C-alpha cells in the first residue's frame, strides 16, 4: 500500500513513467490532473509557511 502511494505521486510529477496497462479514460485524466494541481498547491503553501516562519525570527 505505502509503495503504491509513492509510485502514484512520482507519476503525478512526471518522475516515473505511467503503466501502459493502466486503464485510460477522460475521468481518470481529470482526476489525476486535479490531484497534480492540489499537490503543487500544497507544496507551495508549505514553502510559503516555512519562509514566513523563518523571516519572523
């Protein structure tokens, strides 16, 4: 289970190639696109929070 989560994250960020046997349809493409956007936004928010934390001190 844990290994599959990391594989999926690497696939979202285009670090790992997709499985050619994986089913592809429009709904899955949109789902992966939204997940990719939310991961990028989460990482940007974490970076902004860390910058604000270190600038206060």
